[in-house]
């Protein structure tokens, strides 16, 4: 019967020192995110309440796109929130 090989033990090497990585938000993220949500919502509400006369009359129906765009910016910023 063949003889099995002898296994050598691995030499223990201590783990390298880890550097601390800052996991968190930049200080500006939450206020800008909430402001984008609020301004976008307010933009759409003013557009409807003023019967399409305000915030910017020359944009017409594109005022809705501006409002939803601001809300979309808020959602993209919320994805970075930890």
C-alpha cells in the first residue's frame, strides 16, 4: 500500500494592519437631497395651483419636467446615503 504524503503546516503570518476607511455621508448630502425633494414637489404644486402660469410661464408644460427632474436628483442622491 502506498504511503501518504506528510502535509506541512503553513507558517502563521499575522494580518496586515488595516487602515480605517471612513464610511459615511458627506455633510452636504442629506440637506441637498431633502432640498431637491422639497423644491421639486413645491415646483409641481405651484405649477398646478397657479393653473400653469407660474413658476416660469415661458416653459409651459416643461415645468413638470423641471419638478420631476429635481425629485429625480433627490432620488439619485438618496442612493448614496449610508
